[in-house]
């Protein structure tokens, strides 16, 4: 560890480093929470049914699919 403006007080240097890392962690946590909220909102908007009763999340087949076999 290099001697910065604090001097050779290693305990104070470690406390300053820990404080800086805690601030970085807090910023990253807030960004993650915001991204999770946006993802949840996106998923809710694209997987629920619409107001007219049609389902947005249904795969449309190009030909009829018969459930009984010949």
C-alpha cells in the first residue's frame, strides 16, 4: 500500500478504502434495483392478456394442429 495524503496510518487508510467500497456497493445496488423494477414492468406488460381478451404471449401456428391422432 502506498502512502497517500493520509500518511502511514494504515487503519485509517483501510477505513477510507472500506468507506469508498461501501459507497460503490450502494450505487451498484441502487442501479440493480432500478433495473429489476424495469425488467418486472417489461415482463408484466408483455406477458399478460390485453384488454380485449386476447393473449399476447401465445404462439400462432401457420397450420391447424390436430390434437387427436389418425
